[in-house]
């Protein structure tokens, strides 16, 4: 079973870039399951029903999110109702949405679990204990984790925590791809961060001049989603019948024109 995971899709340029790139990615990798992080899909921050639907239409089977998930109030009711759009499981239980979903792919029951790091981000429970509790009770043949976290040490640590128990841990949130993709000794595919799907002429998806102004003046600054040089970033993992990974391959491709 092959899983294609796509990193944080940023705004319209990211959504259109993903849509334009998907036919080529499908042909090259033949994924059975496509997971897309959509936390930045609405105007660069947050998600709405409309942008989630666009990601599902582009080919996503499950949409994960992260710290920007509650940016748009109108999405709360949608998050409660949408089965394949999930938010970090270690947020307060009463918050809108759910933290994992079990889907069928290539004859396997795949648990897709979204978790948030606790360092530099707000959570109700530590990700380590949360994922243990989910794995204890979920009925599935394998599990895939989107670990949405700020700090590389916490990301690498959860990889070791889950090694041999889940098929893959894909890091998201920093929008910068890391060069540490590998299958850990116990059989879990791991990468600290897959990167983002959006404009590379940017600072994490924001127009460079605006991000620079904010950092250099330390004044409130209007952020707009950058549009130039859109790339799609992610990773492909081959999952064996034992529910562990045989391989992980990073994906970094320019979106075909017209992406913007
Ligand atoms: Fe993000
Ligand atoms: Fe994030």
C-alpha cells in the first residue's frame, strides 16, 4: 500500500499547484492513499469547508491540519461533521473536529492520526501519551501520523517513540523540508518535516517583503500569500502487509503551469 503525504498547502497558489501536480504525482507514484495537510489552505492561514473540499477534489483522501485549524469560525461546524478532515488529537476534547480517522486503502484499514507538538504550541495533552491512547483503542491494520510541531528534537523523539508501532510519521508545520527521511530500525518511516505546498518566493508562504518588514520593524504587518514559484512537497511511503514501512521517498516538484 502506497501513501502519498502532502505538506501544508498554502492558500490559492498551493491549492491550484497541488491540483495541477496531482495527475503527474499519481502517474509516477500510484498512491493508494493521499493525505494532505490543509491548515494553511484558506488565505494562507486556516481551513474552510470550501478549501477542504478543494483539497479533497484535487485528490486528497484525508485532510490533516494543525495550529491554524480554528482561524475561521465558520469552519467549526464543518470540522464536527467532516469525517475525513481531522485536527490534532491532543487538543481539548470538546474542541470542534476529531483527531483521527480510519479509512480503507488497498484492502487495509489505515488509521490517520493528527498530533500537535507541545513545545511552542498549545495543547491539552502531550502528544506521546495521546498517541499511545489512540493506538491502544483504534482498530486498524496500520497507522499514519501527521506530527505538526515546531521543534526538531520533539519531532525526532516522537519518531523513536512510535518506531515499530506505526507505518509513518510525517512532520509538518515548519514549511521547510528536512533531509532526514528514512525508515527507522523498527520499520517506521520518518521525516522531521515534509515542507510546504506553495510559493517558494516567500517566507513560509508569505510575500518576502512583508515577512521581512514584520521581522525588521517588529510592527503589525499585513501578510499576503505569495504566488511565485509554486512547488509541491511531501513524501511517499510504501507500507507492507505487516503495517510497517518498506521505504520513504521525499517528493519536491515544481507545480506544472498554470499553477497560480
Ligand atoms: Fe503550516
Ligand atoms: Fe502550523
